């Protein structure tokens, strides 16, 4: 029993206490959870057996025998995959393995940001990035999106506004391919424009490409980093979406003058070596085939969720059919407060990400929400979306009719 | 080729750039590298095969099915091991799995410390703790050690001094069992005294017990956390020293009112799950036997290093024969500057940790050094220590005679 008062010693400005974990909700549409059936269990067993027998003894040294950038065969695999899939030319020594892409975000933030500094990002963007910036005391300005991602005319407007105030943003954070949450894919021409604009305003680009492998329609454009001739882009990727979220393996790509400063901020004595070894061993044999299969599963689930939304919400739910990724970004009528909807729905077993948490301007996201379709099975998706429509109707009178039934 | 000037955008106060990794030195006596032959490769293969086949699909969700505190079977194993080995009674929900004990340090620091805050610690202590505190802008005050660890009369003196200046330290950081770097083991009576003193000055205790499993002589005392009736101790442990350093699995123990605040600071979406699963599966079958065997290997290497030091340095090197752990803390004559010795030696293939980096008062550590004996084989230890003695003689005239040869 605690009688000592630690709280009197706590640092000011701590986030609120975490809640106890009580298991996953019945309809789990939040976060980046993925398809359990697609975890390549037997191939992971084979990979771990082979790599441990061959190199297990190197676990006795921090960083294996690869140094602080991470397991060399994994960096070599990533260099090859980035060349083939994203058009990026980089050496294995320009890649840093991180403990998930979240550590990559933390490192890039730590490189650039002091309290009061400004970041420019997509108006709807990854909630984890927004909370990180908030905790660091950084400011951020959102740029409007259209179906091709961040709008360049709006970016120029934002940068001009900032310039007029004497603010030079530290970097433009963008998720150009399968944008989180909107699912948009920025075309190559716009990527080139983004590079030109960023250069002319003297700001760096941080390209978060964590979802880019999960594209099942259309062609994956070259990464912005691939089009970058000035070394202005820091690039980040991950295996959380393409292999398994609980494996915490992300990576950063940057030129050495930048990387050597990032590396000095990575004081964790290395990211988990067994996961690096197993992912390298597995991915170098199976990655392309696995991702192709996974994308077909995700496509089926995306279709199931889109169909359920249409059936249950009808015209009340606006969304674009995803061409990749694991989520759908939905706009509901203005009267729906999705933060409250989320609270009520969670109590009834349906978990969703409210739009306010995924929006640079929380008010603009108030009637929007993100649903992840990757974890649930299609029947569960249909049930969960139906339950959500019922709750939304009860709380906000929307949808008025659904599944051809007046509610 | 980089032409964009990122450096103009970097945050002020960054650490210097990291150097490129060029492989390990021939005589690798730094850090916490361990014995390669003791990595239980076949048992890890078996563990990974079993746990992946049984639960591999749970990798599809962040946190597996265990929530943010970490893989439940691993927390259950740790709870049992802490009870049996350290006398600690705790529930699995009072244990947080971290990405190595370094993340545990980061989290506890983030819980308590703002720039200017003060920590009290052993006068010779883990260098990674000192650099972390420096980077956070925290202050620290060292307390003198004797053969039983931190001296309580000196602790009271330090706390009185601080109190007179109106400073209430946030916590006392101590490594009571196989202290890093001195190897001392604090007896139970002194632990009880430490608890009383800390309570009366209103300061918390952070007990770093990362080396405590590696004791081959004498009895392991109860942890300070085990003797704590007020919930005043936050406890940290690790598998890096007992299983393998490259596996990044550490843990914190704290009461829920403290743990729930720590957990809110852990924004990494979980520590690596495969490593947690494999360590849990392996450790629950083999931990006790493995540690007993490892300790015999380490004891042999400690004896090899102690013998080499006596042979090569004679009376010039003062040190206590280790009763556990992986390092020896050595005091050389005052004229030896071990920071310079370390630079010269590294260029000749011998890596050591200079005492200044392991000392709260850098000047007091100037003629001291830490050598790790766990990684090198005995023949390599003998050669490396002989080479070090030669270099030290050449640079500082010490040792005057060694191996019965006048130099």
C-alpha cells in the first residue's frame, strides 16, 4: 500500500494517468491493429530458427556486430526494398533501425524542435504526431487536403502567413502515400512541387511512409525522398503495417550529416535485436509475396467496411473508398460530435478514433472519424458498423434511415 | 549529396554527432557486452518456435493481447522471479516491460525531472545515468561509497547540505546489488537505513537492480523495494545482463498510482513483442539454471582479469575482487588520466571506460577506470591487460615494474 507521496515530487505538466487495460473492445476499429490470419507464423518460426542458429551468439554484444544503426542485413534488405518499391537510392549506412516508427518520430522531433517551434502538416494527420508535438510544446499548422493529398496552393498560403509572422517552420511533416487518415496518394508532380516549395522557404521535409507498402490499386509513386536532389527529406518507414504491429521495427533514412546527429540522440543501446534479425531473415525471402497477399485480404476488408457504411449510414457518411491502407476516414453530418460518439460507442463495445484527435484543427475534425478495418473479420465489421449506426442515430439523429429501415 | 542546410534548423543544445561504427576493438573491455558462448541459442530456438506457434497470431495487435504494460506471461515470470530472488511481492500489474532498462531510466527521469532538479546518487555510478541527467539539465550530487555501497553518514550529510540550500532531491538513484562500477553489495541493514533516511527527507528511491542476478559469492540481499513498506521505491531490472544485451527487455516495478503516470509517458505503442514472448518462454523454463551456469563462466573471467591486473600492474592497480557482475573498478596512481589513457589505448585496440565518465565528480574519477571482463575470452583478457599496462607505462610511467619485468 502506498503511503509515500510521490506526486509531490512529480514534474509539472505530466499527462494524465493511464487507465488499466481491460482487453480489446468487441468491435476494434481503432489504432493500427492488423489481420491476425495474415501473420506469417510458420515462416517466422523458420526465420527465427535459421537466424538464431547462424548468428544467435552475437546477441551477447549490444548492437550485435552491426553497430548502433541496427542489424546490417536488415538495413541491406531495406535499402533494396526502398529502391525497388519507392525509387529511393540509399546506402545501408544511411538507414537507422528504430523501435517502431514512433521512435523515428521522437528522434526527428528531438533533432529539430524546441518549445515554441512550428511544424507544418496535413490538416488531417496521424494523431500520435499531434500529441507528440503538443507534449513538446511545439506548434503546428494544418494544410488542407484534397483527393491528391496536401494542397500546394494552401501550403504556400500557410508558409507565407508564417513568413509574415517571422516564423520559419522546422519541417513539413507529410504522409504522402496512403495518407493517415484520408488514404490519399500524392501524385509525383505534386511531390516535385512540394520539394520546390520547401526548398524555397528553407524548411525540411519529414516524409512518413509507414503505409506505403499497403497499396492495392494504382501505382505507388516514387517517394519524395527519391525525387529529392538536395538531401532535404528525412524519410521514415515501418514493418508494423506490412508484417505485424507488435514487432517494433521502423526505420529512418537520412544523409549522414543529419543521421549522425540523429544517432547521437538514440541513447537506447540499440533496438531489439531478435526482432531485427527475424524480420530481416523473413523479409529477405518473403516480403513481396507476403505484402501482395496481405493487400488482397485488406482490400476485402476495406470493401466489407465500405459496404457496411453505405448500408448502415447511407448518404450520411461521406468517405472515399480506400486504394490501400487499413482505415477509412469518414465525414458525418455537422451535428455529430465524434468524440462523444466514441465514448458512448466504446461503452457498447465499438472503438473508433474521433476526428478531433486526427485533425490539426480539432474543431474541423469534430464530425469526422477514422475506422480501422484491418483487425476485424468481415462479419464483425458488419455487426460493429450496424451497432455504431444505431448508437449514432440514438445520440445524434443520424443516420435518419439505414439499411432501408427508418430508425 | 546534401546541399540543403538542415543544421540551421536543428534545435539548440544537441549532442555532438555520432561517429561511424568501425567494428569492435580487439580487446573489448567497455560497456555491458557479455559472454557469447553463454547465449542459450538452442533453447531460444525452441522457445521462439513454441511461442510463435502457440501465440504468433497475436502479433497482429499492438501489445499482443496483454495491453501496454507488456506481455502478461513475461510479467508473471518476473513477479515470480522477483519474489524468489529479491523478496519482492508484486502483482503482474505492478510491472511494466520496457525496451531495456535504459527506457526504464528515461521514464523515471521523465516522471520526476525538470531542468534544475536534483538527484542524489552514488559517487561512482553508471555513466549512462549521468549523461541522461546532464542532457535533461538536472543536477546530481554523489555520495561516497565504501565496501558496503553508498555510505549512510555521507548520504545524510548530502541531504542536509541540500536541505540547507532549500533543495529537495527528487529521488535517490542507487544500484545496491553488484553496484556499477564498484561491484559492492549493500547489506540489508544499510538498505533499511536508506529507506528511513529517504522517508524522513521526503525523497523517493530509484533502485536499479540490473546486475543483481549475477552474484556468485555470498547471498543476494532482499531488494530495497522488498523492504519498503511505504511504496517509496521504484525498482528496475533487466534481462540484458542475465540473458543477452542485444535483447532489449527491462522492467519497472512501482505501485499503480506511480505506474499509471509512468505508463502515460510510454508512448512507443509497446516494447518489442517477439523478444518479450521469447524471453518469457525461455526464462520460465531455464532462467535459474542458465544464470547459475553463466555466473560460473563470469567468475572464471573475473578471476582471469584480476590475475592479469595483478600480474601486469602489481600494486599500481587497486581493486576489489568482484563477487558478481561483469566489471572491475580500478584505481590507478593519481598521475594517470584514464580519459587520455582510454584514447591512446583505443587507438591500439584496447577499449576501456574512463573513470571520469562513471563519477558524479569527474575529477575524482580521473585516475580510475572500469573494465568489463564478460565479453572477452581469458586469453584475450590477459593479452589486453598486458597491452594496457604497456601503454599506461609508456604514457604515465605506471606501472613501474610488472610481470616481474622492469619496464
